[in-house]
């Protein structure tokens, strides 16, 4: 049971570099999410996708872009990485189309450091 | 941006103690409240999804209650065990933005044998 798979698990970037974080789920879930987690703060929503073909901004979208490639995959792109984007990134998915009454299933996270 | 607060930030208890912690959220525009358990080096796992005022949920020794009118939820652990050591997160779902869940910063529980 893979659930939600994130790649890579760790990455170090230099300021200004770009990269894409990958996320795939095998539970046939409609909704997918990207969060960042910083020390002393809760998980903050970056972007979400309620269904294939749709994406919307969350609480902290600046500096990020997303693609819902198909129902399984939801990628997060940093076009020009900044030190403020050093964080642990979590992808999650849930059944339904954003009704809110379905729990979210999380990946193991990607630890990203930007120098 | 909505404010979801959890208290206390951390808690140290002895094995066998019962404990509880609080999640406070805006009482208006309530849609759903989620509780998650997050063990070190793992990813958050869902404990409860609560949608109705007065909801009470139970899973083994862990239970939760919900008061949407006053904007709080309690999580109780009866007879804490070392394996209960984890961070417990709550997440508030906004009625006008079903997909936007606002997480508290969590309560970190350490249960000493």
C-alpha cells in the first residue's frame, strides 16, 4: 500500500535554482494538496486541487506553481528558489471533491534546503 | 487567514495518566474539524473527522468532542502509553472554502514510562 508518494525526500538547492517536487497517490482520490511545515508553525496550505484539471491557491502560494498532471499526480514547482522557501513540504490527498468531511492522507514529506 | 490555536504547546505525562488538550477555532463559518496524530519521522495520520456540533468520536483510548458554537474541540487520551507520544494536530475547515484547511501548530505529547 503505497498511499501518497513524494519524491525526492531531501534536496539542497542554491538560491535562484528551480525544481519540481513530485507527488503521486494510488487511492483514486480526487483532491490533492501541498503544504509546507516550518518550525513552530502548523501546516500551511500552498495550493490544492479539488479535481483533475483544477488548481487553486491556498494560504501561502507566492513563489510556487502547481500542475495536476492527472488524477494521480500533483506537482509543486519552485521557479526561482529563495532561502525563505527552506521548509518541509507535504503532499496530501483526500477522497471526495473538497467536501471537507474526508480525512487527508499525507506523504512522508520532502525536506528542502535553499542556500 | 484564520487562526487555529492549540494548547498546550507541549505536555509531559507519566504512563497511565489521562490527559486532554484543546483546539480553538473561529466559531463562524465552521465546516469540519480534523484531528491528526503525527509521530516523529512519520507523516500525519487522521484520527477523527468531526462535522456536527456536539459530535463525540472515539478510537480506542482516544476520544474527541466538538463545540462549534463556542469554537473549540477537546482531545482526550485515557491511560496514556509511551506509544501515544506524538504531536496532535487539529485542522479547521472553512464553510466557504471546503478545501482550505487551517492547521494549528500542534500539541506535542511525551509519555514517560
